[in-house]
C-alpha cells in the first residue's frame, strides 16, 4: 500500500462530507490497511463508535420479523405484542392453508346445502384453533409462560384473538363465493361466544375436551334451531345475534371470575 | 428483601401425596434439594415458581403471598425458573427463544432486552449458537439454554430443576462456577440427584423423600448423619440396608454393622442413601 489517508480526508470521511467516489475508495482502503483503521478509530468519538457498534450487533441479532409482525407493526401494535401474536400456533401457513381449504369447501357446499354450511364451519375452525393454541403441543412453554409476570391469561387472550382474526381473514375469499353474501359475517359473534365458552371450559378440563364439547353443542344447537324454524338462518339472524351478544357478555363475566384459573398450567403436572 | 418461607405445605395429585407437610425456609445463597425420583422435588419447585398452588399450608416468597394475584405478579417479576422439561418451540433460534422469554418477563425495551439476552447467552457459553435453531441443539446445549432464560434480568429467586442433568463434566464444572458467582447473590434452590453438586456448591442441603423433609442442614452435617453406619468388608451381608462392591474390590455397607467389617468415614452419598433408603423412597 503506497498511500495512506490524510488527516483532512479522514476528518471529512468521519463527518460524512466526502464525495461518493473518494468515500468509496477510503472504505476500500480502510478494509485493507490496519494503520489507517487505527487512525479512523481514533478520529471517531468513542461513545459514537460504541453506539454504532451496538446498533450493528443489535441489527444482526434481531430475529427476522415475520410478515405478520411487520404488518402488525404498521398497524401500531408494539413489537413485543406482535411477536406474541406471531407465535400463536395457528399463524403457521400449514394451518391457515387447511382453514382456507375447509372454508372454501364449505362455501362451495353452500350452493347446494345453503349458506348455513359456511356459517357453521367458520366458528368450528375458530374453536379448533383456540384449542390448538392452548394445548401443550401448541404452547410447549406453558410452565414458563405461567410463571412469567405477563401471565397466561393475557397470552390466552392474545392467541384467541389471533385465531379469530386469522380465520376471519382466511374466510374473506371463500365468502365471496356465497350466494347470500350479505350473511357472510354472521358467524363472527357466534365464533366469539364459542371461543369464550371453550376458554371457560378449559379451566376445568383439557382444552381439546373443551373444544370437542363446544363443537358438538354448537352443531347440535344450530341443527335443532334450523330444523324447527320455517325461515332459514334463524340461528344467525336478528334475535339470534342478540342472544349471542348476551352470551358473550355473560361468558366474559364468568371468565373474569375465573381468571385465576388461567394462572395454572392446563395439563396435569408430573411430580 | 426476604427469602422464602413454607409452612406445612402439602400437595396431592389424585392418590399420590406429592408433598406432605413441608416446612422450609431459605435466604440468599444456594440450597440443594436432594432426593430420589418421585420424592416431590419438582412439585416443591413448581409451588415455589407459583406454577402450582398447594392444597394446604402457607407460602411466602420474597416477602409476598403467591395466593394473591397482584403479589404473585411481584414475585414473578423477580423469579428465574428453569423447569425440568421446559419445552421449546423447535423453530426458534437460540436468540429468539431467550428473547421470547424476555418479552414474557416484560423487558419491553428492545435494546435493553437484546443486551440482556446476549449477556445470559454469554454466561452459559451459547453466544456462538445464537443463530442456530433450537431443534439442532444437543441435549446439553438445551439444558444450558433453559438455564440462560432463568438468569434473565438477574432474578432474586432462582429455581433450577435438575440443572446439571445431561451436562458433561466440564459443563457441570462451568455450571457450578456460574451459579456460585451470581453477582446479586439470589436465593437459589436447585434440585438434583447428584450429591457431588451438593457438596460442590450448596451451602445447605435439604433431603426430600416421599414428600417430606428428611434432613435440613449443611452438607457436612448431612455426611455426619452416616458416621458410625458405613462399613467395608470383603464378604457380602444380607442385614445391611445397602451394600455394593466398590472399585477396589471391597464391599461397602450402609446401615447395621455386618460381622467382621471395618468402620469407615462416610461420604455425603452414604448419608443420602441411608436417609432415602430408610424412608422407603430410594429408587
């Protein structure tokens, strides 16, 4: 190396005042020349150097944000909550693809069996998703989550909300295939009620059992109502939505009373 | 801050009495919980980790009552817990895993949280593995990863369930060095079946068998329990509680004196075998 960086160039380089060509060749020279690197190190304020280094290390360590986290960030959701949402078991593409396929099938079947097929299936998917995000295989860190100051109740709420939003987002496409497109969102409130009932029952039984009970109750109740009524969709329209609202309020109150139960792991412990 | 205080703590799972009237208190320093499998060590640590409420008895942790939701949260902010089987999201990288637990511990400032994550990974020598997936780690590395998350944010109460199982001898030595030199000197309770761990790092040892405290005192005091009850001979004897052939070919007996045997100095192992054997809980 026949030349070294002069004091003037170094000062301008440090202050970011060098032209692009000279700055590039200075960069290239610094990579090759340890003497000039030492000079550059001395030229920069140590605090600034430390801060830049910290930022680089942090950037390298920062786990790659998933597409969902980025999207939530844009909606104003804080990064740590975004991460909790992204970790819900249902946010895996395999689960979402299955849900989309099932909803598409239900929407397709609704042409011959009626819109009711789609409206019954969507809450069932939510219930299954919630049970998955509560069970140890979907939430393997249960003990650590329970013993954290965040608490399991908050995680359960974050995950269940994620499930509902994920199924709703997945349902948009299939809903466009429905004949009665105005009825496409009528499953939402029942899905919230079914979710709360599943969560409530999961405080006394395994999440999978709770989900199975709720699913059977849901299908049986809708079938019985639809068969006994003369107009279709009676279990979703008008007064039925009022009943679901009352049910949601009641279940929220019951959940509040039993919130302490979420502070313990769902599965039975080993000794 | 104050340490931990348990009075008459009992816990039953179905027909199994996991804890049976445990009285235990501890201040800053390392207390070892020694006992056979199924003795109730894990249940005790889960009660201390506020994961499991006892059926009976009173518990006070760091001056708070875990039965009260608000006080329980105060305890959890100062708690580090390494469960026996923490469970992992296998898709996580090492860094992501510890970062996730740090989020749960409410370290919400990203920069500070990441500094903390780097620090604990450095403590357990996993810095070089930070970007590896958890599913690609060896058993020993997973144990160290579980330990790393427990050390986040310098807890005042550190609960370690079998922290040295799966570690090789060098890693075990490193663990002892690490846990005995924690700068804020927390209340540490560690469960183990390794009497060497107890002798090496614990200021105090609590022997648990069948859900009860069988011994509580200094490691040397535990050794004293077996003074006058350990013998060697060159012939087997059916009357002793336990006997085995040691490396030099002689038979070592713990319990009643066999005929023609010589009394020897006991080890912590001997005392532990005597206590857990006589309680009927040896395995």
